[in-house]
C-alpha cells in the first residue's frame, strides 16, 4: 500500500469523525465552529494528500502542495489530475468552493463593528446555530464529494 493512499483515507476519516462530533455540539456554537473549521482543514489535507497520491502515480518523487505544482512538476499529467483541474476551475462547483473557503479561513477575519445596544441573546443563539448547522452540512458535503471522487478514480484505475 502506498503511503499517500493511507494518509488520504486517514484524513477523510478524521474529518468525518470531527463533523460527527460537531453535530453533537449544537448547543455550543463556539465549539461547533472550531470543530467544523477543523473538519474543513482535514478535508483540505485529504485533498492535498490525494494530489500527492496522484503525483506519485505520475512518477513524481517529491511532495506537492497544490494541483498547479503537481501539474508543473510532472511530465505525465494523468486523467485524474485533469478532472481535478476541471473541477477546480468550475467556480460554482464543490471543489472550487472548498478551496475558496479554506483560503478565507486562513486569512485574518475582519472584526464586526459593535453596536451600542446588544441584540437579544436568544436571537443571536438561534442565528448562530442555524449558520453553524448549514456550514457543517456544507463541509460534510464537500468531504463526501471528495471521498466519492477519490473512490471512483481509484476504482477506474484498478479496472484499467
């Protein structure tokens, strides 16, 4: 078994576990946000690991940190890389959105201006729970889409 294959699977599994835990913490918005952000990063780590898995299949010998780097450093751009490139270029697709969200999470957040009167606590809590639930489901969808893509591409390679 190639090391990147195991690493990819491990990161996808960890992301699923963290998302499951985040669903259980719906009464603590801060903890839920932290767990969801961790799941987002783990999903991205799985993507990078999978890129390295593909890069290794294409004859690469070092580690890459992006699809562009993998495609630039190999003489053989395999079909799986081309498919990832196509998904990444679809600005409304799941992969482009995942990569954009990871990039946004890595940037310092702008603080929101304070108002003189705080909003009622109950409204803030309901809005935060609703936003976090949607965000968690979105991240879970990206993780599942990545997992499905990887499984399909691996199966296609085995059939060839």
